[in-house]
């Protein structure tokens, strides 16, 4: 919802700036567990295996 507000309105309203800050922090923590680890596997470091290592060597 706050993503569609006009920029000039947000720049001139401290309350809207606070709401946007809280909204962004909530979105950032949406995919983290209590320890700060990513819950979604595609955000994790890929595990190394022979096929991937060989493919990277070719490229």
C-alpha cells in the first residue's frame, strides 16, 4: 500500500516515512527465522558438487 504513495507526499510527512520504514523492516524479516537464517532455499549458498564445479571450470 505504501509503495504507491506519491514521492512528494512521503518526503514531506514524517509519519509516512515512519510507516514506510516499519513496512520495509517487516518485509526484510519476512523470510528469516529467529536466528536470522534464510527460510527459503534459493537464498542460501549453493552446495558444491562435482557437476557444478565442472560446469564452472568449463565456463
